[in-house]
């Protein structure tokens, strides 16, 4: 019984393929000019992209390697950042959360939040990421 189902399924599959081929041939005959037009358009599009890339290719700019900024204690004094605020800034730059910073410095969570808020005011930023970025630019923290 299973053999009959398998043969029946294979026969239906072959019939389906034959019908699709016949349909495809009628489709190709009916739209021959559109198919050729599309193929020619694809060829010219490829040529246009290739020519555009060849003609607009720019010379590569020289690679500038910047040495990392060094930590400058004088700038910390210029910006009015206290020693503890600087420690908090260093730990923020390491990606620690406020609670982790509080645990590491043996202070309360509110103290860390206060130091962070004062740092944001002094650096004129409104987020931890911007504070770290600006501190690196100014040389207030070490760049790894």
C-alpha cells in the first residue's frame, strides 16, 4: 500500500513539473521582447555600476595613528575636580555601575550619585558616556 502512495506522489510531482515547463514556455513566448529588454537593461546597469566605481574611485587617505592621551593632573585642578570625583570618573570609565563604585570606594550609593552629578556639571555633560568621552579628550583620565 505504501508503494502505491509513493508512486502516486512521484507521478503527481512529474506531472506538476511538466505543466510548469509548458506554462513557462508559453510565458516566454508571450513576453519575449520584455524579457530581452530586461536582460539588456541588466547588462547596461552592471556596466554603469562598474564604470561608476572605476571613475569615482578615490585614493585612500593616509592612516593617522594617534597616540593615546596621557593623564594630566594639572587639568584636573583646572576643571576643579576633587580627588574623590576623579576616582569616581576613573571607575565610570571602567564601566562600573554606581553600586559597584560605591562598594569599591566604601561609600554610600547616594555619595556616588552626588559625585557623578557634580562631575556632569563640571564637565558640562548629561550622561556617563559623554562624561567619559570628554574626560578622555581633555586628558583627565588614562586611556587604555
